[in-house]
DNA sequence: ATGTAC
C-alpha cells in the first residue's frame, strides 16, 4: 500500500477504490516501515470506505492491527449518514489511564517499601482475568447506579473526593446510558468486576518524575522532579467486552437493512440514529461509566495503601487526570459536530477548548501516555494543531509483536534485562513476556512523532519503579 | 482486551 509523504512525520494514504475519504498516518520513517508490515493500513482504508465517514481517517504512530479498526485508529462520522461501529470502539470500552500524584519524593522510598507497595496493592486490588480478577467489594445497587451516573456515585458512596471528578474526562460521566440496553450476560459479568484490574496490558505502576520538559505546564499539573506518581491502566473488563461482542453481532445482522456495505466484519456499523445504533450508544455509555468508576475504586484502594505505608492522608493523593483510550463520542471539531471513534487514541484538547474541565482551561488537558513495563511513560498536552486528528493523539507505545510472537522471540534473559531495576512482584517470565518492552515500539520515538509536528507538547516523563500486573 | 471458542 502506497504512502505519500505529506509534511513532517505524516503520510497520506490517498482515496482510491471504494474509499470515500483520505487517510493520514502519523509516523516517522522507521515507524511507517513497521506499520506497513501488518494489516493496519488495509483496515484504515476499509474504515475510509464506510458511509458517513468524515475526512480524514487517522492512524497514530502506535498504529497496529486490531479487530475492525486498527489500534491507534481514529474515525469520525457525521452528517445525515453518521454511522456508529462497535468494532471501531473496541472490545475494552473506555480502556484508559488515570494518573495520581503524591507529595512523596523518590528519596522517601527504599527498596523495602517499593516491594511493600506491590504486595499491598496485590492484596487489595483483584487482578487477572476470570474468577480471581472479579471479586468486587461494592454492592450490587452501587454497580447499577454507576452505569447511569459514572464515577460520581463512588464519590457519593465514600470511595473518593469531589475534587477527583474534575480531573476526569467528561467528569467521569458519559450521558445517555441505559441499563435496558445492556444484556443480562454483560450485567452478570460486570457486577462482580468493579474495582478490579484485569490482565493483559493492564497495570498499576509506581513511578518517579524523572524529567520535566515544560516547567510551566508541569507546575500547573502539580508535578515536580523526583515526585512519586501512580498510574492505573484498566478498562471496563468483561462488562464492556460483552457489550462489544453483543453489538457486533447485532450490527452485522442489521447493516444490510440500512443499505450499509461492510468492508469487513469488524467494522460492522449502523446509523447512529437507528434503534440498534441508539441502543449500542446507551450500552457503550454504561461501559464508559463503569470504566471511569473502576479506575476511581482502584484509586481509592491505592490511597489506602499509600496511607498504610507512608502515613499520607488520602486527600493528599490527587488525581492528575483520567482519560479514555477506547470510546465513541460526539465532539465539536472544525466547525462541525462529529461522532469521533477513538480506538487506542487519546483526546488531547488544546488550551481554552470549551470541552475542557475548568482546572485545565489554561493549559489543555493532560495527555497520559503509558510506555511499557520497562520504559517510561509521558505526560503531554495537545495543541490547536491536533485539530486535524479531531484532537486525538497516540495512546501508548503500540504493539510490534503479537503475544505469540513475543513468547517465541524474546528469551528469558532478554526479558530480565529489559525490566532490570523494576520490581514486579512474584510474577514469572512466562506470565509477563507478552508484555515485555521488546514486544512494543519505542515509546520515545512514538511520542516524538507528534511532538515534532507541534501537535503535542511534552510536559514530563515518568520512570517505572514497580508494577502490578494481572495474571492472564 | 476477554470466563483466550459456539
């Protein structure tokens, strides 16, 4: 597939065949070469062939093949033919990241309390998939309320502070959720999973601020050099997964009725105003709210751990920000209101944007980009130039090896070397190798791609000290 | 990502 260079770190995949709009891929030369190796460009052109799609379909520098839309894909739809696609949001609805900041400095930590942190978090937060990872401590009536009202419910129930809510995308609530739109199976899978981490790439990481690149912004975000932070990466667990599965089936069956031609099964979509489209949106919103609340509850557990180990009050552990990686939302961009599907992409609103939470009006919303379990994470902010991607930027490093390939090609020795100095508890090579840094692209290069285009500004870099991961 | 498959 031919990519035409089109400005700094940007390639045009021109409209051809059944495509209705152009695609843009954001990559350095090196990253573009990686992106060409899997099926992700084909998937972007398929998305660009859907009815009602708005130009351009975007591929982020961490782009890689997924189900339907690739991970790192952004697809907006609009106008009378606006389509909604469950596959273009992804299986893990509102998979996302929350960052906490403490008043601790790295000099306040020693090896012993870093280990203690991991042990205590493992004790408090259920991890892994299936039964072990699904022992929620909140009552069923809270679960149902959460689906409709988001993370606010947990604050009301005593699992957070009102201040937490102002530091969450959409204040932790996507309006329009409806429990009747959610299958019984989703509800039964979800009700025991609020406050659980999951497996795969989900994690809780203890970090230090290793470098600050924009003093003014870092100061506004409450960050200082050497500071200890905690990053939470998780989503809507089996609840969102089941909703995606349910509606992919519904959409696949309903699409012909609306005269929608599907370039591939994973992109199955229906008009957003159709009964099926409305029902999916209502179910997706419930999963979005579940995931915001999931991170809020884990946040609360971490406050407990920090208090136990360092004696620091929960109020002094603040939320920097919390945002979604997998979501579809109506957003205002370039004089239009469009339904932005982000699948492995983050919203990065520039300063003064009307949708930004008041606390970040002056700076733009913090953009949290996790690295891998062995490499640093980044905090950035979007600029006005991010308008060309519907204010979306890359969400992580992006896989370069599949799980199987990682297991086959990364040796125990290589794995150990790549996570040296990072405490990850009593987890084996076998359990973690598919998350090895070597299975991912170079986060520094990925982040630099959009920074060099001035679509983002780098604020700070966070170095991992310890990580809690679930068993698969 | 995920009761890793219907």
